[in-house]
C-alpha cells in the first residue's frame, strides 16, 4: 500500500530537542501537518490510520458518496 503522506526526516537542534513532522495534501491548496515532540516510526499504524481517517473526513468523501447514491 502506497502512503498518501510524507514523513519529513526527524529534525533536532540538539539531542534533547527531537521532533517528527508528517505532511499530507488534503486538497490541492490544503495541507495537513502534524508535529510530534518526539521521534516516531514511519511504520506506526496508529499514525497512518489517523492521517488517513482525518483526510477522508476533511475531504467529506463519505458525505459526497452518500449524496451520489441517494440521487441515482
């Protein structure tokens, strides 16, 4: 499964200041950016699921699908 979002490499100024950034495109001009105050793995299923569900909700995919089938 291809990921629909990008992990930006961990960024830190010193060993105590470690952050992980995740960015994804919701719509062409809307981006979802999540910043974690600690190092996170790219294989974290919880984060992948959260981002996928959040993008689906922000795009209103379920609402548009239900409207499409209602009017047929």
